[in-house]
């Protein structure tokens, strides 16, 4: 064999992965080609190098001229075409050879000989191979009619040039779903097998064939007569199970030698395709959200997908081939049953359930898998629902919250978790089983299988096959029935449809199946339901003796929400809101604004009285504060003079204060608020909030008892609520020169917010916050977690396990071990590309100006505003600071992995007010400035920081791209260092595309952070007028300048560290002559 160093894989999907795997085994480099739709394919990331094609769709892989140009540019030695596309293009094979490269496959003359059906038949006859009765080449329709009359119907009309995709048209077609080696029909017929083999080898010898190929025969199951159909001169899908049966590898064999082993044992292959068996195998496309394959020693899986792969409709539907091998066919079937039961593919509709059912069916087990097997001998009954109409906003939700707390990952779940819980209990599920959340207008669903459902929540008309069905009831649904929900009438906004057994194929992301549609996370494709969606149901054994059940009125929660209890804090204290302002909060009637969603419920009402004129360094408005961890869900958050309640998918940190917090037992009420709804806030104490929680638990227990036909006691929802006049500040722990003063604030009934210094955003306070968080975590057990952000720590706890007083004492005790910046501190250094004046930022600013606010200080050009606001001489100076500065990540959160950063150099600490109101959309990768903090927006999401430049997105939902740790979809960690390097727009576009395909890797180095002041260092020579340090005091920066008498002195030691407090008489820099 010629020396082959580099192979171009001129294909995609699982065959490309197989080819790359074979080359890697032989120590051969590979170059993959791909289209934008295939950016998430495994072959792109597994190849030595990957090149993005200019064209889209299947035509990109058939562009001979472009592929040959790539071969020349990449110094390719051999081309692996696989199957389909150019694999049976004789002209391409010839040109590859003419360009002094090896074509991994047959000689182009063999491809030509077998590529035309009429010449292939002639060659078969000449080699004494029996052929199916038929005509020669037909020149017109009249000849075809005459040939059919002579042969007798039925007949098959086949294009002579139909091989390898030549001459194809869009048509209705069928393909194999199961392959076996050996064929069950040949298992006990060695003579027949030998006759077939002799004919196949006779044919291939007659044309001097020298590669892998497939000779297809039609075998009569009664007479054992057989007939040649065609030969495929390519690496076929069907050859994989033969590889397994003989323990070989055809791609490797083609590169090395011809295998001569015979099948040993029994191998079965099934093809998993993104097709819907419930809709006549209609192809599907979308995101693979969850994936679980069997272990390599348990089965062979040839696939090109991974969790996070977006499957395009441009190409065929094959997702994977799963193969098993055992000594006998029966044992192989039993093993395959277990393998497929273990396998999971979530998010995209596929035929996995069909395959599981097929291989356990009696017709398949019998081995009589004839050509009409699927159409005549086997019937598949799908178990699921088809979405006829999706409703207004219907999503999959689950009361189980996500496993990661913080880092901007919404907790998720049903907006009204109480109604969702009751619906699940009625059908016999666990209370946190996934269900459908319906908002304002319900869907229409077609049931393809039997199930039990229940609908609870806001009142709306419900019909099953046109007949009215009661809500809050157990309903038996039969296959073929249609469920239709109308528009919410009266009070409330959300209702829930629970199904017995839940929605088993719904993808699980971070421990929950809930959908956050605003961020494209979880649920079905991260979005609301659409027409044509298919949801798999659990197969149930209907128990007629269980009967129906309808909850009585006293066991249905009151959905006319006129009051929502809130707890003081964290920020309705005298330092932020006056006493009059607090009275306005509780006395006013608040109306729900039209901006009402799972991300935030905006309220209309009076402006309250603030205790400050501005937000100081945090922003121009008194609602601005230094960014901190939000009490979310539940926080009543103020962006300017407009409040919003944080529901289930709200951000988890930001720079707007929260006056009060809805306790956990009252959160269900948020799900029943809708535009125009009016209510009042009622302040309650921590103890009253816990009583509310006990009432809710007792109510759910009463429902359980009723459904179990046990006696129950009605629960009264009213509570003797004495208005809580206690301040939101629970305790102040006074510090000294070695420890910080801590202000411990109430943050609902499940959290306390700890401030380290009043609105002080420095690296020193960030390190102290991290030190405090570490000390708290070191003493905790389960049921307690902490989140940090700049100068604050939010301690979240399970109130069933900890009292608020216990948590406050824990914080106070932990504060004794709070440390300052130590020298040195180990960290990571990330070097990221940055591009200035990106058109996407300009478009974002223009959209905000047109749709939200036409005039503001930061409009129309955010960079020009930052320049002016910080008295910089030129616009370019803003870019210079970003380009030349090193930043420290002080927190990660807000929405999905957004890093907040502070520059190490005090001279780079710019300031800017935040957008008010915030943007609804921000380009992914946008570098923004708000207050004195910088950030990088990880995705297209709402935001308030002034956009300045663009870098790469710092988020990967499935943690697949280089630089992301498994199970941690955010790139930046707290206390990472970040540097930016300047690139032009073209290079940035290339980096962005490579990032999307997973082939670009960020530069991440181990580094040391030195907390000492960096303006001068020991050994430096200073000159008169040189700044050696900068003091920050009362919102001002005061330079410490060397006098003329110090000209020529050397720095002996830098005595102070950046971010620490200094007092009169403290040494900062020691100079020596």
C-alpha cells in the first residue's frame, strides 16, 4: 500500500466518524469537511482538522471542484468517500486518481461497470449469475408498457443510472431498520450461502473488483431460488453488522487488506433514525438534548451525534446504528432488548420506541423477516400524543428544581407548583412528575394511546371528543381521542395537564425536565410546543376499579389572588427606602403590566420614596446597587421606579435592589397573575411565612387522603397575618482592622443576604466574600448552599432543617475567618478575542432606540457615552483600556453563566449607568459595562450593561466545546483572570464559526494573582511626578505622587495591597535612595 499520511473524509454523519476512527487506529491524519448545519457533528471535532464548506445542504458534499481544491490545499494523500454523495461517482474517483491521490474504494472502471443497471445485468448474465426476470434498457414509455405486459404485473421500474444517488428525485421511499448477519434464512443452509457467495465472487472477479462492496440478491423463501438485483460499489450501512459478526473493520480492511473470515455467531444491527413512527415515519429535525449509549463492551454504536448536536433536515435521518453480537440469534435478540431499553435519545423525535417493540415481536423472533414483513406481518402501536394546536404558551415543566444552584441557571419549574402538584396526585404520579403548563389558552392534543390525565389550575373549557370534561378530575383517555382546551375564563392564568407516568422521553437537563423558553433550555427543544410536535407517553395498565375522582371545592386552591404575602428585605431598609416608601409598598394596589412572563412580572403602581438620590458608583438611579445575588424566585426587584416580581426563570444576580421577597409558600400565586390583575402586598414575618408553608403542606396532604378514600380535614387558607414592622436588616456584625463589618439582611424564608461593606465593589471585598462563603460551606450539612457576587453572599437554606436564627449565627461565626487577599493566589488566565464596533451591537442599540427608549445618555452610541462619562480624550481610549487591561471575574450568574469582572488596574475602572429599562435582547458575547463592573453576555438575552465590544459566548449548554468542564456549562469561574486580544471582524467571524463547531479552543493558562499594587514594584526606579499608588475615597481616586525630592529613588517594598483599607500613618510604598 502506498504511504498514506493524510486522508480527506468526503462525507458526513456516522460513516465519516467510522472512517476517522479507522484512520486514527492506523495513525493516519484526517481532514473533515462540514456544512454549518453539521457544526455539532462528532466527525467535525474528532478529525485532525475540520474545514467549513461555503455551500449548504447535500450539494456541498457533491461539489467535485471544491473538494479537489481542498485536497490540493491540504496535501491530501487519499480520499475516503464512504457511502452516498460521491462514493459511486466514477468521474470523481477518476479525477482523484489523476491528481495522484488514492481513492479509498473501487477503481473508477468498476464503479462505471456497476453504476448502470442494464450493464450490471449484462455482466451478471455473462458471469452465469441468475438475474431477476426483466427487460433490457428501455428507451421510451411504450417499450416499458410492452415489457410489463410480457413479464406480467407487478413489475418494478428502475432507473439504470440510479446508483449512489444518481438521477434521484424526491419521492416516497422506505429503508431498512434492522439488519442481521447471518440472515435467519441462511443460518441452517450452508449450501445456499455458498451458492450465493460463489455467484457474488464470480461477478466481482469478472470486473477485477478490488474493494468493499455489496452484491444484493433476492431470495425466494420457499424454493431458495435467488436472483441478482444490483451491486453497490461503496462502503454500505449494511456492512457494519457483518463487521461485528466476523470481528473485523471494513474501513480499516479497505486501507490494509481483504478480510476472508466468515461470520461467527449472530449479529443484529438496528438503525435509529430521527423519524416519527406515529406519523408514517415523517423525518424530524432539531436539537439532541439528552443521550445515553450502552457501554462499548456491551454493544457497538456507530453515531455522529452527541448531546447538543442540532440535526438538520438537509440530510438523511440516520442518527446511529446500534449493533450486538452473541453466539446465537436468540441470545443476540435478548441482549439487544436490554441495550435498547438502556439507550436514551431525548429532545428529537426518533424511532427508538418502534425498534424496541419490533425486536420483541413474535414475527421478528421467528426469523421470517421477508420483504413484506413490516407492511403485512407487523403492526406498531405508538404510545404518545400529537400536538394539533399548541395553545398560547404550552411548555413541559417539572417541580423538581435543577441540580446546580447559581451560575445564572434558573431554578425552573411550574409557575403554579400547587396546581401542578394536585394534577399529578390525581393521576397517581409523584408530585414532581413532569407535566404540561398551559398559559391563557390551551392546546388541542390527539392521543395515540390509552392514558389517564388530569387538568388543574385556571378555569378554562375542556372537551374530549367534543364532550365537556371536568377539571380537577381523573379522566380516562382512549386511543384516537382529541383533547381540546379553550381560553382561560375568570381568574387565573395557568393550568396544568398531568399524564399518568409523565412524559418519559422528555429530556432531562441538570436534573429537571422543565423548560426555560427564554433561554432555550430544557423541555422540548427548549421552547413552547408547536403544531406537529410528538410527545411520548408512558404505557399504562388501565385499572377500571380505580374509578374517577374529582376534587371537591374545598380542596381546590383559591385562584383569585388579591393578596401576596412578602417578607421585608433584602433592601427595604432605611439606607435604601424611606419609611414612607415602605408604606407605599404595602398600601398601594399593584396591577400586572403587559410585560408578564416566566422571566419577570412587571407591575404598575405608584413611585415610591427613595432614601438616596442616586445609586452612587452602581448607577444613576437610587434603585441601582452594586451587583449582588438575587433572592430568586420571589424577589420584588426595582429597575428604576418600576418593580417586577422574580418568577421561576428570573436572573439570579444583578444590580437592581429587591425591596422585599415573596416567601416560598406563596410563589404558586405568581402563576395565576395576568396582565391587568390587581393585588396588594402584605408584609409578614419569618414565622408567619413558615406557618403559610405548613398550611400548604397540610392542604396537599388533605388531597392525598381524599384520593386514597381516607378522611381528611379541610384547610383554611386564611392566616392571622400581623404586619411585620421588623427591619429587613437582621443583624450587623461589626468588624475591626482585621475583619469586615457584615450586614445580614432577610431574603425571604429560605435565604439571608450578607453584605461585606456598604456598596463597596473592590477586589478585596470579593475575596472576602469568597472567603466567607467557603467558611460557611465548610461547616454546613445538606440543605444549605451559598452564592457570591462581588461584595455579597446569599446563604440559601432549607427552613425545614435550619431556622433563620441558626443561619444568622452561622454567618456571624464564619465571619471571624474572613481573609484578605493573600499573596499569591492561584487562578486561571483566559485570553479571549475581542472585536470593536461590531455591527450586531449597532443593530442592538438601534432596535432599543426604536422599540423601547428613544433618548438616553447612553444612546445612540454606548462607547461614545462611556468615553464622555469617564472624561477620556478619544473614543479609541475605551477600546485601549479593554485591550490593555487584565480583569478578574468576581462572580458568575445573572442568566446562564454571565461573568462579572473588575479590572485589576484602578486606572481602568470605568463607570457607566445601566440601561433603564433593560434591553430585551443582547448579542451573545457582548462585552458590557454597568456601574463599575464589566461583563460578557453568554447568549442572546436581556441586559442592562452598556454594550462596548464583542467576544465569544462564554456558555455551552451541554459542556461539549473545548475549554468547558463536564457538567459545568459556563466558561468563566469566579477569580479567573481575563485578557482580551484585538482581532478584526473577518478573523472574529472565523473564530465564532470555529467556536460553534467545537474546533476552537480558548487559551487557558494557570496563573498567579498578586494582590499587591501594580503601579510600581520592588526595584523600580521612580521619577518626580510619577504616580506610585491610587487611593479611593468618597467616590474619588486620589493619586499618590512621588515628590521632586524622590526623583531617582528606588522602590524598596510595596507595603499595601490593592483593595485594602489604609489609615493615616500606614505605609503604602517605601522608597530608598
